[in-house]
C-alpha cells in the first residue's frame, strides 16, 4: 500500500503520549504518509483524515479533553469534520471529540475509580461505517485500553438516537462475544466502547487500535480499523449503510 497517496494528520497536544504510536502504525505498518499537527496550528494542511491520539492532553486538568477542546487546531478539525473529513479519536482523542461536541455524550471516571490498562474485547456492532468495513458483523476484536475516564455516559434520549441511527460501533464483550456487565471494564453506558457521529465520518473509541496493529505487539486486530479507514479514503466514500451484528 506504499504507493497509495494517503495523507493522515496526527494531532499533538501537550501531554499526548500515543501520537508516535499512531504515526508508526500509519506509516510503518499501513504504509501511508502521516504528519504531526501541533495543537497551536489554526489550519490543517491538505489531509485525507485526522487522528486525535490518546494521552493526557494538558495533564487532564479540569477533566479529560476539556482544555484541548479549546486549542486552535480543534476549530480546524471541526471545520474539517463538518466538511465530511474523516476523524478518528482514540482514548483521549475520543474524550476531546466529546468535549468539542463532535460526538454526543461525556466521559465519567471509571466505575472502579481506578486506572485500567489491559487487553479487552469489543464486539463490532456496525460494519457499514467508514472505519469498520474490513470487520465482520458481530466480530470480536482484542484491543488494549489504558484510561481512568472511559465510562461513557449520555441521557436516555441521546442514547435512543445513537441506537436508532446505528451509531454505536463497538461494545465491550467477552471473548465469545457476549455483552455482559463483567466484560465492561469501566461501567460504560450500554457497554459502549466506540461511537460515530450521525454523518458517520467521525469515530471515537476508547480502545487503542494503533497498539494492536502488528504481531510484535501480540495482537493485530487494530489493523482492521486502520485498514478500513484507508479503504474509505480510497473509495472516497461519503456515507455508509449499516450492516449490523445479529
């Protein structure tokens, strides 16, 4: 895939710690081109997609993503997303997307009130998104998490809309694919691990696909998400039809 002219921007905030991981996965594993975008940049260069990586932007002061949301670059990312650009927010990136209003809901402290860092399982609930085209309906992915505030919450009205529009893309589950309270590592509402916006071009998820994109790391399931993103760039897709888990 090295000949494919993908161009991915990876945002960098003070406190980002997965920006290099994302850059490595995009360039060394996926064979695309990536460039770092500093948080003070008020405009984006020509890009096919933007990744907002994990970490502790601004030290997670106030609450996760609350300060990063006001960085100059986020105004540019908002305009990019509103124009249909592909945006992937991972962990802290998901939290920033919520604070910026690009995705609905909010993040609470983990139900255990402790930081959790381990491999978990998520079930793919919608393979018709721009980020899951290489997955199978109901497929179980093994991905790592590392967060203290991954407890997704929204009100019941918003949750109903998410479900009605098939915006819930990943749910925490057992290795066998059963969605159970025991398989939910943080108490997230409806076991939600990842959602899209209504237009389908913005995805936020708490697990780290870039940390499970090559065999050296123990798991390669994250490749499916990253490859699906690159596939969508290639096809120039602007909308997606849901293919739901049974």
